[in-house]
């Protein structure tokens, strides 16, 4: 009888780790802004919907890795604001400035210019953190 070789479990690619973290982080943000009934309010237009139907809107684009997983950079948004109005940035910035104050707002926007390259260990650590926080 011929034995099949023992195979190591495949290591996830950085791309897959990034996608998994994006998904978990989005769930965390949306759940953290929802009430006991699973309803949340769009940060920019006030639409109320279930957290599953809403999206994680980033004030500073996800292209800036240093603020991509920054909880201070993210709020719940409806698809209308986040996608069709490209984040509804005028309203987003107005509200965020009021919420964070001028110093907090300036500090957040300056963090986007810091270059951050995530390692496999960074992704795995954040995935573990947000799995616990989202109870998945």
C-alpha cells in the first residue's frame, strides 16, 4: 500500500491575511457602533440600518496602511455615502472635526503620512485580536 506524503498546512498569503483582517476589522467597527438590536446609524447621513447592511467607512483612504486599521479613522456608513458619494467626505470631515477636536483631527490626518508595511506577524496578531473582539 502506497502512502501519500504528509502535507503541511498551507501558509496563508499576505494578501489573504490582509483580506481576512479587512473583513474582521469591518465587522468590529460596524458592531461596535450598533445598538442591542443590531442597528447602527450612518455617520454621515443618519440612515439607520442593521450593522450587516452598513459598511466600514474610512476617513483617510485604506491605501494609507498606517491608518487602515485605525479605529479612530473608521465609522459606520451606508453604501450610499461610502460608495456612491465616495465617503461623503465633506460631511465626514465636518463631523469628525467636531468629534475629535482640532488637535485630534490634525493628529489623525498627520498619521496618514507615516509609511507602514505590515508583516505576516502583524496581520496574524491583529486577526487574533479582532477575532476575539468580534467573537468569531
